[in-house]
């Protein structure tokens, strides 16, 4: 988890920092975080577990972008630049009155893959795929999603 306290009242930030540090870090680590920039720093050069995790998420993101570009070229998506979520637009796939919720329900019923409808984030034209999964599971899930999209696209073209 992370905390971002850019626009908060400084007194609230101080309370949050105290609570966060008391809960997460032993006293000797608290001294390493002076709080001057109001962010919780991570030293990526020496924290190799973080470096490996970032590399894995980058690899998965690149994999998703390539698969969607090559196999679902008509589907609009947002190339992620942080986190581990891939949003793609589905309202053109589900037909009139359809959206993210309809797409997700149908995908779950037909392919056994769960995505989050965009309505949960304010826009039901989209769905969210998390790529915080093992590579093998992600590959199998993407195969199913793209197969489903292919069926929807073929049905709309017919």
C-alpha cells in the first residue's frame, strides 16, 4: 500500500505519518524517513525485491499492450503507466445498451474470467483487468478474453 499526502492539511499529514510509521516501521527505520517531501521513499537501487516486482509488472503490462494491439486492434485501451491495471473499452463490443457490466457478466459466464466493470470507476464503457497475477494465469486469462472479444466482434459483423 502507499500514501499520497500532497494537498492535505499539514497537521493531518503529521498524524497520518505518525500512525503509518508506528504501524509499519520499527523505530530505527523511522529515522531514515525524515518526511521532508511528504512521500514514503523507496530506494529502488538497493531494494531488489521491489526492482524485480516492478520489472515483472512492466513485462506483464508490455505483454498486454502487445496482445491487444496485435489481436484486438479495434479495441481502445489505456496503456498503463503505473499500478497494475489495464483498462479497455467494451461498449462497442456489447451492442446497444451494453457496457462494462454486461461485458463482465457475459465474459464470466462464457469464459470464467472475472474483470471489474468500469462503472465502479465512473464509466461503464470500460472494464478493468488486473495484471497482478502469475504470468501463466495472466496468459490463460488473456487468451480467454481475446477469444471472447473475437466472438463478439464476429457476431457484430454478421
